[in-house]
């Protein structure tokens, strides 16, 4: 009955909602899980959620990859699932410190961005072709990379982990292009991160609030201007960094001013925008779940990413779905944002 009432309400305020609301909201949610085999309880849960259309896809972390054989069994199950829309099978593979698939679980190791920046662009392209081919063979279709933050602060988590190509935005842009093109050839979606730039501040948003107000410069936007529209399989990941020069109230991932008034305008990017993990300390320590969901959707985020691991909640997806429906009825979410996100995600998936 509640679903019927919601449908009638949405149709009255916006005829575009003749589509199923659950179908649309499900395409906006991506989660992680606990487990490392196809028979793991956690994996069975996310596979079921994919097949029911409750989530758009699944992100894998290193401890989900026991070995190559078990990993590919899981990704194959997702790829061949009965989902109406192709599921996004995602991973963080930058190379160096951030490479979930590596020699410890049956795959190759790849160079860090800093080391890649010391190679020629031709050599970098070949390294990334090898990476993309390995990802493709493992059924990965979304790599949440490259990192296009600038190496401008030796104390930043970006520089300490060798995650930046250079302090020069033009060099960063050139090497990111090699990464993106290699993945595009292999039909893998990429995601520029961490918008609007996480190279200058000191602090880790995994742990808590990070303020980049006094360190941020316009140079950090350059790689996004250069790379955001390189191909139709490009996405952008928004960080949880706070910068009151852009928005004096909300961190980037929850900020309409950052996404719709800054990212979309400055780069003319019309594709899918993904949140950084909304379970990170910068968000979870400062906002309740209902605030996180409503604010991120109203900010213009298209896919809400929750790792759902440290404090695993088996009912998280259901809670998010209920929050969205209630917020729509109460007028706390702009209805067109749901349809807009659904259409962007659907169009992106059609390219896989």
C-alpha cells in the first residue's frame, strides 16, 4: 500500500515517475560486502541484491580476494546474474599502494602513480593496458581510478602513498589520459578522483574531517577540465574534503555547490558522479544516514557508495531505500534527481 501511495504521489508531482521507484533508486546504490568466496554469506547477500535490482553493483576490496579462482567465480556470478541492468563490478586499482588485485592474491603488481610519472607516456600506456586486460579477464567493468590529485604537499596522504603522478597538473593530465584510454579500449569504466582535489591538504577523510580551504588552488581543477570528457565511459568520484571557498557548509560529496555549481559548470561534465565511500569517518562521524542519503542526492551525486564493512549492516540497502522514499514524500529530495541519475547510469551501462 505504501508503495502505491508513493507512486501516486510521485506521478502527481512529476509524471516522469511512471517508472518503478525501486528500480530507479536501486541503480543509485553500490555497496561492499564481507566474504571471500562465492559461498560467503556476504557475497550471497549482495548477489541477491543485484539480481533484485536493489543495488547497481558491488565494490571489491583486497580482503574479498582470497585467490584468483574464487574471485573470478564471484565476479562471474555477478556478470551472469539475472539483473535487469548489467551490474557494475568495481574495484580500486591505481597501482602501487592502492591495488586490490596483486601478487598476494594471484594477480600482478603494478607501479604507483609516482613511478609511472617517471616513465614515458608510451611506457605508461602499456603498463595500464596490461592492468586493464587483467581487470577485464577478471570481469571488472569499473575501476575507481585514476587518482588525479597533485603532489603538492609532502605530508598529504596522496604524496605519502605515491598516489600522484606529479605536482604539475598538465603532467598529471597526460598520464591520467594513458590510464583512461587503456581502460576504455578494454571497455572498463574509469573514475577521476578525488574531486575537487585531495593533494594539497594534510589529513585523511577515512578517519575524519579534512579542511582544504587554505591549501586548495585552481591548479587542482586542471586534470578534471582536461580529462572529464575524454570518453563516454568516464565518471568522476567526489571526495569528502571540506572547502569553504566552494561551500561553507558541506563537504564536497554532500555539496550541491561543489557538484552542480562547480564540477558540472567548470568541466561541462554531464556523466555519472560517484561519491567516495560514504562510510568514511569524515561523513559517518558527522552525519546521520538519512542526512547522508538526502544531502548526497540533492547535491547531484548519481551513485552512492557505501563500503558497509567496518560496521556491517545487513539491512543497509533496505534502510537507504526507505530513506529515499520517505524523503521524496516529505519533499526533502528533488524527484528529478532520481530520474536524472537513473538515466545517466542506464546510459553508462549500455556502453559496457
